[in-house]
């Protein structure tokens, strides 16, 4: 029962992170807020292999850095980072559904 509760909690955290990314994409949230929220999804991160946490933190670090500069002066596109975060979410959902 405990494992099922954790799986459900991980799924809820994944859904919350998806909603936060959509809000960020629409301009309704700051990069720092999205990053802080994503890093706080500890049940989700614990339910995934460690490489998911490493990749997520790298993406969030770059997203926070990109927010400090204009699009032209940044070495990576915020849009590409958002797409990468969406891919991360898709892969995490896929992984959770096969666990």
C-alpha cells in the first residue's frame, strides 16, 4: 500500500510540475519560481532513476541563467530549455507508468 501511495504522490507531483511549466511557458511564472518548485518535487525525483534528477537540475540551472540575460546575449535559447523540460516530463511520465 505504501508503494502505491508513493507512486500516486509521484504522479501528482509530475502533474503539478507539468502545470507549472505550462504556466511558465505562458508567461505567468518566473524561471526561479519554476526551478524552486521543480527541485521541491522530492517524491517524484525519488521515484525516478538518479540520472533524471541530474538532468533536471542541469536544465533548471540553465533556465535560471537564461532568465538573467536577454535572449540575444544568452548562449542557449529559453524556448529550447522549455522544450527540453517538456521532454524530461514526458520521459518521467513514461518511466513512472512502467514502474
